[in-house]
């Protein structure tokens, strides 16, 4: 999403790095991710899972677009700093509304999200870009899509029940279809993907940092849960197993996948579709896996001895399975190859969820972590026998 004219980074200033302002902006999303986790934990039903997924997609989409924009804007500009602070405040309000987003705070949640998306692109269209420029046309196309989706978001907030769900799903479909349609507006020439630029190092690092945010939230939620309960031996062991699971998540992503994916993006002849698919769309699957795993960890720590059943069993097994499946999809898009080991690991997690209902919660959790460790060990052994440049 290239931004021309005022407030743009100087292309001759060297490699683009993540700034302290962007890290400060991300702090709000630590809270937002925690809110999504609690929303799922408090509503362990299919309906609750669907609502948590919708809220996560909204949170992700607001953060994601700001990341594309800051990939081009100059963070040293006072105007850009004020823009990000304003977006940060609106994001905080949106996060506060999450627990009751489908209830009394629906309008606050939807209005905050619409204000983030529309407000940001009003700035890009009418302040950052000059009249008659291609930059204004590009930003204006995106603004049009956000306004169209915004009508549906606000309309949904003003209704309730099934009508709200239908309108919000329609709004989400409009939001997520925009990049695939390159923001086509009837009667206006379509914007080509070559019209956007990607500063690879900065762009990939921003998405890597959001994975860190999600992993950090896992540590916070497991630590907070444990500190509020009686510290039995089983509970301390459960905390340790949860931490090892989080460490395995980190290892699976940051050992070499993140760096190699970044190199793939750097060498791509057209970076925008690859960045859009691999990072904008597929990274939210990884984040979802981490969030679900955090909820599962909290359940196991609270009740390590009894066997799990129903929704609780599904959540504990689903977290690692979703995370590994996200990696499979990420590699398939970035490298065009299938990660058999991670796919097998995801299948093993699903199998444990199906047959592990008679096991104590702590035992099941330990077996799931064992699957993650086995995938890591198998990949390390395979890497020792093959080229180190392979992805995943």
C-alpha cells in the first residue's frame, strides 16, 4: 500500500526498521488478544467459538492495515505519530468492548473498528496524498471499501440476534475480499498489485512481532491463572508443560521459518500477492492457534487431574493442531511445497483430541507438547541431512 507525497519514508534512508512508536502501538493488541482469549474461555460453545473468531478477525484486520501503512509512512513525522496515537486509542476502546461485543457494547465495538479503518484512510486519501495523484486514487479505492463495510458494521450493531450476526458476517466478507479484488470500484480502473510496495525486512518483522504478542499473551494468561490458584504439584507441572508448549510454538516459527519466509518474500518478482496471502491472511491462522492453545492451557492448569470432555477437550487439542496447520498453509503459499512433518503433527493432535477423553488433562497436555517436540526433532534431523535453506 504505497503512500506517495507527504509523510512518506525517505527511500534513500537505508533499511526500514521497526520503530519504538510501532512497538508502543502494539501494546494495545496485547490487551486485545487477551480479551479474545477470555471471550472464548467464557463461551466454550460452537457459537462462542464463532464469535471469538469473528472478533479476532476484526482485531487482526485493524492491526494488519495499519502495518501495511506504516511500512510506507515516516514515523518521524509528528503528524504520523499523532495518527498512530489516535488509532491506538480507538483500538483500546475497541478492545474494551470485546467481552460484550455481541451485547450492550456492540455499537461501541463496531463504531471503534469503523473509525479506525475509515479514519486512517481518510488521512491517507486527503492528507497524505495530493489531488490527482495515483496515491490518492489507491487510498480512495480502499476507503470506498471500508465505507461500504462500515455501513454493514454499524447496521449490525443497531440490530440484535441473527440479524446482527448476518450483517457482521457480510461486513467481514467485504473487508476480507478487498485485497483479493484489489479494491475494484465500479466504473473506475482497477488498481494493479504493482502499485503497492513492500519493504520486506520491516514488513516481515512486524508480523513476526504479532506472533510474539500472541505468545506473550499465552505466558501472561497461564501465569495469571496459576497465581490465583492453590499451588499444588500437579498445577506447577501443568504450568511447566504449558510454558514448554509456548516455547515449542516459538521454536517452530522462529527457528528458521520466519527468516526463510522473509527471504522468499524478498526474492519474489511480485511481492504484494505473496505478502498479502502469506502474511495478511495466513498469519491470523497461526495467531488463532496460539490463542486457542492459551485457553486450553488455562483449562488444564485450573483442573489438571480430571479428564476433559466436550468443548474443553476440543480446545486443548485444537490449539496445537490449528497452529501446525497454519504452518502447513504458510509453507505451501510461500514455498509451494507441503510440510509433511507438520501436517502429520496436526493430525496427531486431532487424534489425541479424539481418543484422549479418558486421560487426565495434564497427561493429554503433555502428550500434545510431546507431538510438538517430536515435529521439531524430526525437522532438525531432516535439516541435518538436507539443505538448510528449506522452509519448514
